[in-house]
C-alpha cells in the first residue's frame, strides 16, 4: 500500500468543490472511482480530465477517488494536481486556459477606485464563482487567515486556476499571500497568472516589501512578464504602525496601504470595540502615512455581517478620517460601504461648480480659477475632478452631467 | 390493463401516449386549442334519508369510515396537501387498504411530500397502482426507475380541478384532513393544534367525490364556523389523536434566502419589475414561499413603501412577509390558497382582508375566468428553461422526476411571468438547448432573470422596448445558454429509455409531455 493523500473538500454543505484521494500503485494502471451528483451529465468528462492530468504528470499506475459536489473542471484539475504534487516532485504545471477576459485585460491603474475589496477564502471555490457579480472594486483570494494550515498547499492551486479561469468582470484581481517569508512561495503560484495586486499581511518593515518585490522581479524575468503588480501592505501591529511611512514609501508599486484591526488590537492586548476608539491613533497614522506617500489609505474589515447599519456608520467615520476604502468579508457589505464612501449630494454639487469654473477659466485662457469671490487652488480642482469621477462611477451622476446642469 | 399505448407527436413536438392506464388521452393541441364539451361531472344524488337526523356523522376510526365508503379494488382516493410535510393521514389510508387486502388503488393527492415516502411500499405490493398528482424526491425516483405499476399522471393544481370537474378523474373517496371539524362535517383550518390556515385545495375533492371522509384531531361541537369544508358534502367524520406534526405543517418562520447570489437575482428581478412599469401603484402579484421568491417579495415591499404605492392584491401562498405588507398597508388584500407559516395562519384567521380563496377561482380551466390572468406579475421557479423559453419544473437534467407542477402552469397565464433562477446550479446549467420535460410552452414565459443576465422573450416587444435604456444586463437567451456551457461544460444528454412512466398534463387536460424511464 502506498501513501494516500487527500485534497479538497467534501460534505453536505460543500458545493462546487470536490475531494480527491490519490494513491500511487505499482501496477494495474489507472483506476478512477467517481461519486458525483452530476455524474450522468459530466461523469465521462470528469474521468477523461482526471486521466489527462495523471498522464500529463507521467503517472501510469494510481488509484484515484473523486467525491464531487459539482466542481467546475478547473477546480477538479487543481485538486488532482495538488494531490499529485504531494506525492511526486514535478516542475510541470497543468494550467487551464485563460478566460478571454483575463487574457486580454490590461493590469489596473494606480489610481483605480478601491472602495471595497471582498475577501474570499482561498480554498473555497464555491464562493468564488459568483463573487465578481456583486461588483466589489476588488476581489481578494485569501491564502492567509482564511485557509487552515494543512490546506495552504492545495489552496495555491485553486487560487492560481481561479485567476486564470474565472471571469472577474473587470473587478481587480487581488491575492493576499501568507506572511513574509512564508508568503514568498505563494507568489510563484500567482505572479505568472495575471494577478493585479498583492496584499502583504502583517507588514512591519520595508525589508518585507523588498523581499516580495525581489521575488516578483525574478518571476517576471523567468516568465517574461511585463505588467505591473501592485502592492497593498497591511499594517497589523504596533511596530507596523510606527514604520508605516517607511513601508508606504519603500517601493513605487505600492499603491495602497491597509490596516488590519483584529491583529492590531491583539498585538496591543486589548479588545477590539465597535466604536474603535482604541485604534483611532493608529488609523490616523496610517492615513497620514498614506497621504504623505501619495497612496490610498484603506481601512480594516468590519466583522459583524448582520449589522449593516453600524457598518455604514463605521464606513462613514472611516471616510471622515481620510480612508478611501474598506475591506468586506461578505458581499452584502459592499453596498453599505459604497454608499458611505460615495460623495454626498452637497459634495457633488460643489465639485460640479468647481469643475465648471475650472473649465471655464481654461477655455478663456485664464490662469487663475475663481468661484464667486473665492480663489480655487489646484489641489481643490483635482479633488473635485475625483469626486465627479467617483460620483459617475457610482451612478450618482450622469456621464453627461454638464449638459444636464 | 395497458399502462400506455399509441404514441404520437403532439403540437410541441413531444412524443406522448394516447392511451394511459387503459383510458384514451388527448395529445396537446396548442395553447387554447382544446375545449372539452358536454356537461360537468356530478357525484351521485344523495339523500338526507341516508344520514343521521341528529347530524352526528362520527364513526370510530378511519378504517371503519373507509369500509362504510365501500373501499374496494381499483378505487381512486384523493387527499389534499395542506398539512404538507407534516401529514399523518395519507399514509394511514394505504396502510388500512393494505391490511384489508385492497389492490390497485389510484392515489390522487394535490401534492406529495417527503413524509409520503412510505407509500412506496404500497406501490411495490400492489395496494396502489399509480399516483395522479405530484411525485417528489424518492417517490419521483421510484417512478422514474419504472417501478410504478400504472402510469403516473402529473397535473397542475388547476389541471386537477379541471380533471375532476370534467369527469376525467372520478374520485371514489375523498379523505380530507381538517384541523378543526364538527360531527356534521363542517371543517376549517383556522383553529386546532394542526391549524394550517386555509383548505383551498380541498374544494373539488369534497364537492365531486362519491364519498367524503373528514378526519380531524380537533372535534368541536356543531357548528364549526367558518366552514372551509361544508358538512353538507361530508359522509363521515373521524376523530384521531393527531392529523399532523405542527412543526412540519407550518414553519415557525419562513426565511428569506441569505445566499448573496440569490439575493442578487431577487434584487435584479425587483428592479426589472420597477423599470418595466410592472410594479406600480395598484398592481397585483404572486410569489411563492421559496427563499428567492420571498426575497423578491421583500424587495417589492421596500419599493412600494419607498414610492408610497399600494398593491391591490397579492396572491398566496402567504407568509409573514406578505402579512407584513398587508398590515402596513402596502397591499389591500391577500387572496390565499395556502398559508405557509404561523403568522399567515394568524392573519387569515383574524384579518378580513386576508381571504381564503380556492384554486377554483384562480386556476381552473373550467371556471368562467381565472384570477391568474388578472395578476400583473408572477414569480416562478424552474429546473430548466430552454432557448425557446419553454420551462421544466418536474424533472432534473438527469431525467429524474423530482417535483410536482403545483400552480406553475396555471400561473403562466399572468400578465407577466418572471422566472428568477441561477444560470447554473452546482455545474448543472439551468438554461439549456432543450428542456428535458416540457411543462410550459415558451410563449407564456416572459422573462428569465439570472445572476449573469436577464433574457426577455422576443414576443414581449413591449418589455424589450421599455428596458432599452436600462442598466440591467438584458441579454439574448442564447448568449446566456452559451455562457452557462462555457463555465460548466456541455452536459451529456440524460440516459433515458423509450419506456413511458408518466405523463404531464397541460391545464386543459391534454398531454404536453412524457416522463421516460431513466436507464439503469
């Protein structure tokens, strides 16, 4: 009897996933046993796929058991490949085809709106399939806290295949790697597959950023990649807070920085309250560091998914502090967060006036912009333009607002 | 006896038998093409001389009542499904029949539930020949494997009324479980430990059966008022300890789905109805008690409150969500054929604007008009929809019979029929090339709402026009089907034999499709 390895999930509540058990044998060729609730519709194609993968890795004798709960093909192949690589060393990878949207989409830009970023556990493919349809600004496939230690290996294959196959509908593709240095190996599974942004958890020093960027550079050379990979360090400790500006300004591809309050309050040895007064200073320091470094300041997640009203209030407070976005742990949190961070009616009205005055001054060749008797500085114009952009993107203002006003 | 014979192709291109259980049946002719004539069926003339002058029709047991009704081989026994998964009576009927060595009965339930799985043993031992009604879960599987002796007949709620009324089905004995009754046979579902609110599906049974037995666990002194079953039609009354398990009859609370994906579909549905001008002041709608339908209803409610609109009526099954709308003035009336939770039972008992209404008014083909057609919006489910908008609600894509039709076919006659469904469920596409079983013709299905896009039936040029400027993802149904297959892969065809195990009736009594035996 050889060693039997298991990858994936199985159980009454598990959907769109499968569990595979693999044992390398000495003879008898490839034996595949499939239990699947979609067996009559997809049984033949699942078995064909399994055989193809085993053959691809040069396996000729094996016993493979698949307990399938309606997993999509790229999930099945991730599970089988993860199992194979627990038994044999191979440089080869079995990659599913890119979704056309992912293949052609350019990487996102530095200033992109990042009000909401939705965390999805990296080993739960069933939660990934429809996540982009809820229109968060970013989706984070999480390899860190949402994945149990003994599942870290298999989750990497799910995240890699998901980056390739899932139609993200234009939502920014983010991955939270494990804490550096452990997380560096995660990069091998994601950098070559068009990830837009990496979240670096429990970041405390600029050296950690450098380690990540060095690895990205090596991979980019190896795979001949030429797109930007953005970084968003997450500050989750007292030391991290005190080093926030050094971290934020340590590399050009850092475009945002977030604070993680669960770990931060744990580091301080105090409970996290809903009002958050205990983290007020830390959050303010993050905002200051980000503004000083010219990047986006992003607030922590709000952990009570039932209390949407308090979430809205918390998000409004975040906005007032200077944050431009927040994390979500459930799709229903997206809307209240967008509502709270989107510009209010008064804000939009004021921005419209400023932009019109600015354009007016420009068309007349006047260097100085004035609204009524007030002079308007360049940063104010810039902020107004951003507000207008945001209002348009959030459906609060028509694209043709100039004609309508 | 011939289970089935003489297959022909019907008006929607499906092969259907023209002989079923030794009786001739008519293939589907097209919507509105078939019109039964003659006079309605009537039960035998009864006489007060045969009933106790003191009005006390109580007998000692269900067995005695069945004996007195002359239970014998080949009879048709009907039951209603208001006790849902908590029903304790239907199984007892067949247990008694088995004990009395009665064979080849036909069971005519208005619906079956998992609690009825024990009847499988009576199907196996020949006590029951076949079921005409709905076959869910294990019963459906049993049927699909070809194990039912006779041929199963599936009918909609309205189709059941039609079949009883035009004599296609003759009920020998109707056994009507009633949460409260008096010894004369007047009964209602408003009071008693098994209160289920309304008994809307029992009307045809007690009016047209040769013999009627009322079974209750809450026998009160005459008069039992209001009377949802009229004692005048009743032959015998039986008092038992328990007719049902209350916690399974009505749920304490009905739950809106918490699935973010289903909530998204529900929100898109409500937004569609708003933008298309379907949801408006004075409108009417129906939505079931499924998690997604409830969520749609809840979004409707929010819109009505926000716009200060008032719906004129909601068609039940009712739930606490509908009751909330009634009580805060968002709707004038609830017309109700079944109550799903305790709040709904309370409301139908106490609120004169929550009205007990039989399917006779809403769905029956032989009525002089149907409420269904007067309803502005109905929200329905489906297991499959094909690119021609044809719908399937009875079989899964693997060919197994797993659901009844319920009121689905009847509701298709509403002014706008909307089906919110996920594009695929656990890798199984819902939008397909061709439905496994055709339960409703596409010309009656107006809108399909999925999380990945909304398809409007090309026949509804009015809706297409109204939604031209919408930001909702309005898409061609073919592109939705292609996306489902792109994500899931193209599914293999189900492995079906050419052996008939059941037929699906259309609302007018014709045969719209066949349920085929699934290959081993």
